[in-house]
């Protein structure tokens, strides 16, 4: 079956789809991933088809609208307002890309940002559609599985009410893109009710560990938490010589990186990080690495690094400080090292909260409230022997999960 996977988002959204897409391809399906054109080498290198959206994250992350969304949000309402502006700005690119890719698809797998846009078309055409999410979105009483619960440590109707509010709240920023796709495909506008129906009714797999996101007993049977969708560390990978030498020269360094958060945030955080680390051995990644070279010495104990496979790198560190992206956080937990989360936006506060609730790292601190002193405290907690023992055990458990296999089995029941 020809399966189209809609990977609208950043690297953290697309990379898990590549792992899941390879699993579907191994099961005999012809898989194409629609994503920003930056990801063509990643997708085609995995042996999958590629359908480009006419957008480059390398260029368009510098768009002022996008930068305000990624860096200017200090609360949920402001973040949603900035997200709405970003979606409005790129809705034509999204709609044109989908309109070009959908006709050839015999089945569609998509995420939260594209689900409402795609589901009505799939139902009209009689083609299977499934959701592949990277975080829990359906309302539940279980506080551990709600992004912003009313009572995090409890099972309560208040959590389910909070989940409904969050689900409905996402309609406003996404509606312009959905409406434009529906226009391109000759579909009527579904409105808020159609959006909620799309998100809650289609078969859904969630690419997270059930040890981190417990399967809520009040979720419908068609929603399954499968484990993360990851590929193994690259075999025979050779790191840049400076990184190899640094890793061999002393105790495992701490990795600090904030993914694709913009350089403006990275610049402020870089100064703060350098003030906090003191003489600790550290690696600076993501937006903390500024320059074209794969490595750059910042001090005798601090090395800035470019793009290094996290699956290879994190097990060689003494801990990870990150923005709380689902993929980065999950990779760090699988590596069995302590994790400290400095969330910026979206679902990142949720992952930071779960890390702390599970006893696998310090309490998260939002980037707007981070100080050198607080970061130094977070780094100091990594030396706790009990914490290191817990994270090591937890990592072993996560590495036993088979998220791709479980998700493929669930999706194959739908893709018929």
C-alpha cells in the first residue's frame, strides 16, 4: 500500500516518522514522507520516498513570525497567539504541498498539525487515515498523561476537563491551514467540531514510552502508546577527531543543547551556560554551537559541536541538559543518564515535568526564568549517585521497548 506520512514540523517531528516509515516499509508498504525540503537527504537516505513542502527550516526559522513563536512566549495564551501567526504565514505552503502529495496516497499517517486538514479528504476518498503523535493529546483523568493537568499527581475529572480545554484550544491556531487545505481539495470547512472529531476518532499511535506516558484506562481502544520510534545508533560512526579526543581525555562530559531553538535564544543561553558550568567538562550543541565547523573549542573544558547523532553521543555523556523536545528527552532517558529540561514552548514543559516526577532529573526551569545559579544547581544534581543509579536502570528498561514494531502492528490493522 502507498502510505503518505505528513511530517510537518522540525527535525524532532520528522526523525521519528523516518524510523516509523522504515518499519512500515519493512512490512511491505511503499512509504513517502512529506516534509520541509531540508529533510530530503534524511528521508531518501532511509530508502523512503520524499514529497517536499516548499519551506526550508534553515532559512524560515529566521522569519520574524516564527522567531516570535519560538522565543517570545512566556505563557500559553501568548504562545498560541504566536503559533497562530506562524501557521497563518505558512498555510499556503502547507496546503499546496498536501494538495500535491495526497492524490497518489492509498493511506495517510499524519500528526496533530495536519490531522484536521487530512482526515475529511481521506474519509471522502475512502482511504485509511491514522494519527501518529509524539505526545499525549486526548483528554484523560490521568494527570501523568495530560500535557497541562489541573492535578498532575492525581486521577481526576479536573484533568480530563483541562485536556478538553487544551484540545479545543489548538483549533484556533490551526484552523487557517485546515481551511486552506479543504479549499484546495474541494471540501467544506469542518469547523471546531470537525477538528475535535478528527483528533479523537481516528486510530492513533503515540510514539512515547508507556513508562513515561502511562496508557490511560479511559482512552478509547483505538489509541495506543507504543514506545518511541527510534533507530539504533549508527554502526561504525566516526565522530570528529576533536570530539573523540575530548571524550577520551577525562570523565564523561555533560551535554547542553536546545535543539533548533533560534540563535537569539542560543546566544543568551550560551552566555548563561558558560557562566554556570565553571570548570566542568561540557559539550555545547544545537543553537549553542555557532559556526560552520563541526567542532569549536570554547575553553579548555568546553567543546561546541555540530550535528552529532544523539543515539551515539548521549550514552557517552554524564548527563543531558536540553529544551525538552520529545525526541531529545527520550533519547537521553534511553541512554540512562540524568536529564535536566529547560523548556521553551509546546509540549516541552510536559516532558520536563515527567522527567522530574519519575526521579530522573531536577525540576525543570523555563528558559525565561533560567539563571546561571539555577543552571549550576541543575548540573550539580547530576553527581548524585542515587539519581545516576535510577537513570541507568530506567534506560535499560526503555532500551527493551520495541516502539516501531508495536506501532507498525497497530497501523497495519488500519492500513488495509
